[in-house]
């Protein structure tokens, strides 16, 4: 009896799993277990320095230039030195670092001690073309090897990367508040204004929403750089002094603030979810009635399609918002851990006398600049400093200050 085989072709995407040859810079194969990764300490220290430099205010271009000046081998040349075959063509000059390589290192979750799988895929096993997957499709296996970068540093660097590039202007001066300063009213970024004709003390910040053609903000929120730096420094000094000199009371204050904030956010989130769910149900009924009117001839097909598409878009947006709110509610359990992380960071600074990019990036999430108050005949600017993990902190009670927001005449 003759046997036959029937093959059925299915169009499925083929994802390339983790390969044993995929050893990232800073890591290497364990000689005793090829499936395990261990830290390549020489390269790992370069990775740590890259993260430290970025936290210190250096952009990817300046970091790459610094590595070139130090004549540190690029990842591909480092792999060749260790006997591995690189998967890309190495640069002719062994230490010819570029910004793309630095940016890639700054975004690699492998340095947290994780294995990240399924970053690429092929349309089928017959295809040679490899496409990149969306990060949401990655599969992450946590704690598979020793971490090189701690979670707090990695998270903060990702926030800074998302905030945008750090550029030097014509004056050669770089803003301390790159990715940190925002307008308190419209939420737009504050633009750092400097130039060759300006003295350093004349540098200032203005709201980008005011500078656009659409004019989304009514005020420029103008504030001089030296004033902003002094205001932020004073608030940081308040918080660090309280954290170190009144530790127990300050911890209790943070817990009370977080509890109050949590209750308010939880109530607001639940109220918004209930409103969204009612509106989603209402839209279902509206679309059903539209369809009945269309079937009965009381509504044209063009009108029906236009209205139903509009309602369906609204319903989809509401569903996405509801899911996001539900996620926020589940994240409330993270708060106690956030307090510990903030206290751990703030204890590192006992006597703060000046601002630095590292200090700001480790402690401050963002700074909101309010529109000037001229009611008293003087120009007064208020700022809000939002600290990482805990948000606004009112430390005035410990220092006999008049109010939590530092006020200063902007002259």
C-alpha cells in the first residue's frame, strides 16, 4: 500500500528565539555553563560609566566622544578580543564609538539581569528578512544573570531618554533642567534660552507652548536660570535636611501624604471608570438605534457610517482609558516600596550646597513653573518640585517656613 503525505501551509510569523551567540556587551558566556551569562567586569564598568555619564547630563554624542578619547574598544571589537564572531561589521578603528551604540546600551534591559527574548521575527521560516517586534511583544525572563545596572538608575535613564535630546546651544552651555522643567499651566516643556551674546546669569527659560504659532499657553512663564536653580536648590535642601535630621517624623509625613494622595487618586479613578462604563453602555444603545434607523430607511448609509464610526472611536478610547485607570489602581500597592526607594536616595545627600545633573536626575522627577504673580506690585514666581517616587513634599513644617512653595522675587 502506497503511503502519501499531505502538507498544509500556514501563514504564521516565525520568531527568532534567544541564541547562545547573542552575548551583549558587558556580559559573556559562563565557561562552566554556555547557557548561562556572567559579567564581563571590564566591559561592565564601561556600561556603568555610560549610565553615570548620562545621569550627569552628558548626551549620547558626548559620551561616545569621551569613549573615543579614552580609546575604549567598541562592543564588536571587544567581542572579537574574547573570541566571538561579531554579527555586524566592526568599525575600522577599534574605539570608534557612535551615538547609536551608546543609545542601544542605555536601553538594554539585559543589564538589569534579565533575558529579553523575541525581539525580532520573520514572516516565515523560508524568509531571510528579519523585522523588529514592538517592545510590547518582547518576552522577558527576569533575574537570569547578575545585574550590571540597578532598577532605579535604569528607570530614571529611560525617563530622561523619553524626555528628548540634550543639546548644547551656541553659547556652549547646557541646561541643568533638560527633560525636567515644565509649564505648570499647559504642561509644555520649558525652553532653555541662551546665546553667545548673553552672559550666563542672563540665561532664562520660557514656555514652549507660548512660543508656538498656536499659542497654547497665555503666559511665557519666563524665569531666569539663576533664579530657577536657587529655588530648586532651596527646596532640595529643605527635603534632604528634614530626611536626615527628622527621619522618623519625615517618614511619617511621607506616608500620610501618600495615603492622602492614594485615597484621592483611588476615588477619582473609580469615579472615572464608572462614568466610562456608563458611557460605553450608552454608546452600545446609540449604535443599536442607529442601525435600526438605517435598516428602516430613516437614515442614509453614508450618515450611518459616519455616525457609527464616530461613536465606535469614542467607545474604543473610553475602553482604553478604563483599562489604564484599572492599571493605576493596581499600582497603588507599589507605594510603600516607592517610599523606601526615595528615602534610600535622599539619604545619600546630607549637605547639598549646589545643583548637579546627577543630583537632579536622582531626586527630581520634574519641576513645574507657574505664571508670575504681579498682584503685589512685584513679580513673584512659584515653582513646584516633584520628587521621584513621592511627588510634592511639604517640608516647611520642620524648618519653620511660611509655606511649602519657595517664593522669590524674579528680578
